[in-house]
């Protein structure tokens, strides 16, 4: 099931962080002890701390999912380009055996020109 098929989350990551910070603030603030009993303070602190940990865990999961999606798309594009290049090179392209005498007769400047021409063709694709 893809992410777009799923129902939207009931509570967002930023809401978890805001509420957790509020709970931690309530637990550590000495002025709130008028409203919150001393016995509840450790529970508020534990709830706020677990909320902050949950926020970071959800953020890490989200980052990993997006990174995995990017890598999957990059691999798909690389596979398509690889198939494209293989299909172009297999059509009527054969390498003739070149003797060392013929290799010495080739001007290096011609090789550079041919390489630049091939690079221009590949980048225009």
C-alpha cells in the first residue's frame, strides 16, 4: 500500500513536539505546581520525554523513506539509460580487430575530436 493510499495521520510530527514540550515545561516549571500536583510531575516529564523521542523517531523514519524513494527512482533512471545505451550499441555496431601498426598510424588529435563529438552526442540525448 503506497503512502498516497493511506489515510492522513491523526496527529502531525510538529504537534507531537509541541505537546511534548508543553508537558516537559509543565513538569519542570515550579509555578505550575499550583495547578499540577507534585505526584504527577514525573509522569508529565516521562510523557514529554517519550513524545520528544517519538518525534525524532518519526522524523528519522520519514527521512529514510524519502531517501529510499530517491534511490529507487535513481536506480530506475539508471536502468533505463543502461537499456537505452545497450540498445543503441547493439544495432550494427561491431568492433574490428585493429593491428598495432594501424593503431600507431592513428593521429591522437583525431581521437580527441572523436571523443568530444561522442560526448556532445551523448549529452544531447
